[in-house]
C-alpha cells in the first residue's frame, strides 16, 4: 500500500521526469500534450508517486477514470485471474462469460426497470458514435441534437457533436453532417429555470431540425469538459418528456458522470430521468479501456446482426476490471462516499469563494464538483487566474484539472478511495493557491 501522504523531495517536475519529457519530445507526437509532466511510477488511494519519488495528491482520477482508486484490490485480483486464463478471443468470434456479466450488471444498474441490452466498446467516443448509429436505425431518422458546451469525443462524428473548437476540432474538418446544437441550461449565465431553459432548447430544435427528422438528443446530465455545467432542475426531465412524445431517442452521455461519481449510480438518477440509451466509459473499469451503450432492448435490437462490435470491444481483461470495479463500488458504498467527498469539497470551495470574489460559482454534485472563475462581479471568464492557481497547485504536489469553454473552470474529480485527511490537505493547497495568486 502506498503511503497516503503528500511528499515533495524534488521540484515539480523532478529531474527524472524532466529527462522523460525530453524522451517524449523525440518519439511522441506533439499533438499529445500533458497537463503536468510528472512521470508516474506507482499510484493508489489518493496518491500518485512519480519517478523522482514525489507523492502527489490526485484530484483528477485520470479524468474521472480511477473512481475506485488505482489498482483497487478487486480490480487487480480479477484482472490477474483473467490474464492467467486468456487475454483475447474477440467476442464476435468466440464469446466468453465476462462480457455477458458486464452487460447483466449494466442492465441492473442503469436507470429504469425496463428490459435492457448492452454492447461493449473501447472508449467513450466509440460509445457515443454507436448510440447514434442505434438511434438512426431504430427511428429511420438522421439528425442528431447536442448542446452548447458539450464534449462527446474526438472521432469525426463526435468532434461534430463537441462544441469546443480548440483543441478538439481546430483544423480537423470537414465534420459529419446532420448535427445540430441547442442552447444548454447554464444557470450562472442564463438565469433561467429548468422548464424555461428546456422550452428554449426545444424551440430551437423544432425550428432548425423538426422532431420528424430528429433521431436522437444526446446530452451529458452534467457537462464534463464543458465546465461541469449542471442544468437547472427540471431541464432534463422536460427534454426527456419531449423526446418520448416525439419518437426521438433520449441519449444520456454518462461517460464522466456515471458509476457513483455524482453521489448516485448515474447522474440521471438525481431527477428520476430514465434515458432510452446510456453511454458509459471512464469509471466503468477502474482504469482499463471499456465503454458501453446500454438501452431499451427494442432499440438495441433494431440493429442487424454484425452491425455493432469491434475487435477489442468488451476485451476479457477490461470486462474483468469492470466487474472488479463494480464489486468495489458496491462493497465500499461508493455512492455514499461520493456524497461525503462532495460535501467536504463544497464546504472548502464555498469558503474559498467567500474570500475570493474571482470565484463566480461553486457547482456540481457529489465528487464531481467545480468552481468557475470570472472577473469579480461579472461573468467575464478569467482563464489567466485559473492557470495561475493550477500552476501553484501543481508545484505544491496537487494534481488539478481545468476545463470549460473558456478554460476558466476548475474541476475536482478525486478518487473515492481518497481519505478525508488527504482531501483536506489538498484543499489547503488550493486555498493557498488562491491567496498567493490574488
């Protein structure tokens, strides 16, 4: 077990990490950038240990992936057992039980008590793209609706669905067609209640697309890369109801919000929203690449045999990791733990907000919490201050992530295996960062 402390024995990054960064320059494409160039050697709980022996506190979980903690016991045990048995056959050639077990678990855990089926893939972008394929076949319609500030991936179709140009889309076009964008509920910036914001979005879709042409509406219940934008209460239910009334498939992109992160198994559970299709990835498999589309059986079965799949989709090792991650989530009550972590973070962040008017809003749910930085008294984004605060945190051994359309939002996604003591220390550093950059 890695000692759960923050310990700096060199500058950040240290000399060995600097050497590794030079090696990276010689052989890794420049387009693959890094937030904090420390090279990790070990990780566990809430700590990352780099090649220089520094212990850093992890507030990012590899962007919401290691929710159960790095190398969580049940994940490691099941992965080792599977590696010893076999590593690959391709489920489309000779299937295996682990894939079926994961699909059974997804049918049980995702929102709604209707009959469900799943298909497994490798990444969140793959899951989103396949959800669109399923919706198009099932409805016989082509158009796809997404929202301002959305992030759905880096494939050609999902780039079209993603709102932010730089760095995700710039220069990579032309993009897939028949993708339309509606206004998101963003309470800090629009001041609208959920019902009014939903009516605005639906009006745009009716005018620009028409429900008769719309295969699906794809939405993150709480936006991720877009800035942890949590829509006003009532927004999601109103959209889901409109979709149901108009033969439009309602797709919840729960890739960042799913698997206990928000204090529910899935963020849609908070308002009792039952999507037609749910896309998952990130936290599903404790760090191994796995993704899924889960949905109403009649929708999932609309696709012809052979129309869904992929060589590595539902790889047996990744499936074993997912079953281990779900075991950890259940046995450790990580739904409850996410709420505890969220309360601690919100308390600390609201204190920082009270002392620093650059914090325009504290938002999010559970262990998916953020602060948006704006010029005091305005909603003018302040990405420079966000960069300065983040740089101080990094130098002091706390891994923080920024996000948002303007790069002015801090998102906090600690592993749920982190201790309260370590979390409090991390937010001591965050508070210090605001003080010294004022």
